[in-house]
């Protein structure tokens, strides 16, 4: 039971009602403290959890970066990201793109094992309809002339000429780019950037722009996302295929992944939450 204790200071005597626990109660209290001490969160516990979580995230990012080299997985990842963001029109649109590109994606995988070092300067033009199951179907067959890349524009030809490009050769495998190494890589980047695909991906961003109250900011954010995705894949894909054509898909996948990450970093910097 609680008891009252006296405290003395010098010659003066002061009464103080300081309460001290009974010995048995105190012993029980200390026992309970020791029992629950293991469950008491400590700063180092949170640090260890944070470090482990960060390490797991880095491993996941590295795995996704590698898997992005497989066209099917790269497209499915994009569909999943759109679905998680509740952007259902974009999800359906990307799902449609996935379906029509199954044949072309499979051919890309097979062809990557057939190409040799002699094909490093050859690039087939990318396109929205090109190599898809719709390419030979009406009315899409009449729209082929619209499915252009940046390479088809005069300003692109002027840039390549200044970079030392020479007259290209049009082969069954694709376009053989002659000239300097820089002009070859830039030419491949242009050939890997289809205008219609850029337009379609931008169009799929319209619902997000409409839904967002800040239309201007969302328009900028969406534009950065699309261009970073496309050009990231085009740039690294062009460089990798110049090293060896079999690395084309690896460069495209890694470039698309890094482009998306770069877009997130840029938009977070421009429009902090």
C-alpha cells in the first residue's frame, strides 16, 4: 500500500507527500515493463526497416528494368500502371495496342537472335500500324502513308546531313544508314520515333487532363511522360543496336523504363506535392 515519507533538509523539517509504491506492486510493475520492452519501437528498428524496404525496392526496380526488354512484359507493365491509377480509358487503349502488336513483338524477339554484327547500321522504321495484325486490313492499308517517323521529314534529313550522314540504302531488312557514327545513331533515333504512336499515346492522356482540375499542369505532365517514354526507348535502343543489333530490345526496354523514371523525377520537381 502507498506510504507517506518525510524528507528533511538541514535543520528544517518539511513534510512531503511523495508516494512510493508498495514493494510487491513495484516488482509486478517492473516485470510488466520487461515483458513489453521487446515490443517498444526503437529508432534503430525503423532505420533497419527503412533500409530493408529501400533495398527491396531497388531490387524490384532492377528486375523491372531488365524485364522491360521483353516487349510483352513492357506493354503489360504499362497497362498495369494505368489500371492502378484508375485511368481505365488508358488501360483499354494500351490493352488494344498490346493485342495488335502481339505478332510484331514476337517477330522482334525472334529476329533479335538472327541479326549479326553486319546489320548494326540497318534500321527498320517503327510505326503504329507497321508489323501489326491491322497492317494489311482495310481501311488501315490505305493509311500507311500517314504512319511516318521523324526520319521522313526534311528537317531531320538536314540535321543528319550536318552530322555527316551519307546517302542511305533501302534494303529488304530496312534502311542502311551510311555516314558517321553520330549520324547513324541519330538516324536510328528518328526511325524509331513514329509520329502516330506519339499522337495516340498523347490522346490516351486526355481523360487524365480533363479529370485533373489543373488542366495546364496535367497537360505538361502528360506530355513529359509520353515523350520521355518514347524517346528514352528510341535513344537507348538506337545506341544498343549500333553496338550489336541483338541488343536492340534490351536498349528499347531499359530506355523506356529509365525514360519513365526520368519523367517522374522531372514532374515531381516541377510540380511538388
